[in-house]
């Protein structure tokens, strides 16, 4: 299995994904480091090593693309996915595999994050904790474009070599349907028990994330390959959300079934240790129960497999996310959570290697005047 990108391959990836133009000058690699040595892991170290490799290669090939500067900056890991980023980052050109947040102030040169983003045209964020949500919001303000790579592993390198033009065409076929759809009906089977979920898609349009980020203000995942949509969350006065039903999620040997009303999981209908934990979280943080996204990943159709990281795994097939949604076009933001330490956007992916005992029996889009089956027995049929 291929685990390393050559300099030429990385340059081609840059050209395909970002299409640098004459106005582009600065590329920034934004990397998080463990707060302490005890919080580090081999995967995190390897990701920092890859970031340094890519930065060094970018220094070599960017002049050929008409760009002037590649920089790499670090910040202390925020401890949870899609939480807000620190105000300060640090420039550091040494070996970062043994770099921890406690050493950053002494080892690096501090810079305001907003200053770094203001001068950046392209941002890559190979991080431990997803920076997708905050960077999506910051990109609109600071006018850069970027790719986030939370949890990226060497085993994902083959996905960077996919023909993203074909991925884009596939993704846009989903977006066209979702933009017209008024709702989606998903039927699950979990160990012989059927569950049905009705998702309200009124007043929403879908967002394609096909691995091509050519306009300022756009941030998405890389590897990419999904179209996603935020169900209607009931923000219009007098028009409640019609999302309701049951959503099963497998955690190890236990299947947790959530009951949804008005697009929010309001209770857990199952018993077990994980069910109790999830019920406690719903009671403590109602925003956690928000159905934040229905995603339609296609990389499974391109021969990719689960690797144990959501960055890749959510792109393989149908997934449903809970929690924060405003970075995707919804209304649930960090301020919606009672405790900022609980802010989260977490995807539950329905592919056999991740949830072997939960199957999507069917997914049906309801469009004006007609319905269309788009998934059957866990496989896309469009």
C-alpha cells in the first residue's frame, strides 16, 4: 500500500485541489500539537512528521506555481473536534515530532492566528482534532481557502490519488437531487429490529465537498468525496422541523437507539452502559442531540475502505452527524452548548466495517411530485 506522496504527486494534488492562480502567494500548514507528552500518540507524531514533509516539498515546488511562501505554524490541541481554535499560533521550523504545547512559547515565535490567516491564500490543516468548523467560519472572514485533514493517517494516502474530477461529478449528482428534495426517509435494520427516520430537508440546499477548493472562503476535508445537507432545524417562526423517528448507532457490541423529535434526539430508547452515557449527554447538553448533518459519501464506490478515522470513513457512505451545524449552514453553534467543553460535531457512518449490525435498508428522497430510492441494502443505487 502506498503511504508516501512524492514531491511531484503533492504538486499535482495542489494543482487539482486548489488551482493556484496569479493572485495566490502564501500557503500555510496549520498543525496542532499535544498539550503534554502524555497526550501524544504515534499517529499524532506521524501526522506532524507528514506535515513537515509536505511543507518541505512545498518550499521546493511552490515557485513553479507562481507562489512565494510556504509556512508551518503550530498550536496547542484543543481537545475536541470542531472546537474554536486558540488565538495564538507559533512558528517553528524544527522537528515537531517531540514538540508539545508546554514548550511552544519558549521554542516558537508567537503570532496571532488572525494575522496568519489574513496573509494566507491556501491553508492545509493536518490535525489531531478537527479544525473544519472553525476554519469554515474563519475562511469567510479572512478570504483564504483550505483543506482540513483531521486524523489523517498514512493509510489514507491512496485516497489522495483518486480522480477528483470524477468524484466531483458523482457528488454533484447528489447535490442536484438534494437541492430539490423536501425530505428523506431512511429505514434501518439493527439486529432484526427496524427503525425509521424522516429527515426534513425544507429550506436547505446541499453542500458538495468533492476535494476541489478553487474559490476563496471555501474550506472542506481532504480526502474528500461527499455531499452533505443540514436538516431543517425549525428556526422559522411558526414552522417546526418535521424531522422525527429513530436513529440506531452501534458502539462496539451495543446498539444505541435515539428517538428524534423536531430534529433533536430527545431520549435513548435502549438499555446498556453506552445507552446510559448517551442519555446523560442528551440531558446535560440538548445541543448534542441536534441532527446536524445527513452526509452522502461516495469514496466506497472508488475502492476506498475504512481506516478508523472519520476524515476518511465518513466519505465512504451514508452518515448522520449530531451536534454543531452552523458551519454547515445550520443554526446550532458553540453558543448553543451549555458547556464550551462539550461542543462537538460527530458523524455516525453506516458502512459494514464500522457498524456491522446496523444496515440502511433503504433511503428515499421525496422530491416535488415524486420519490426516488437512492440507497438499498447499504448500496447507492443512483
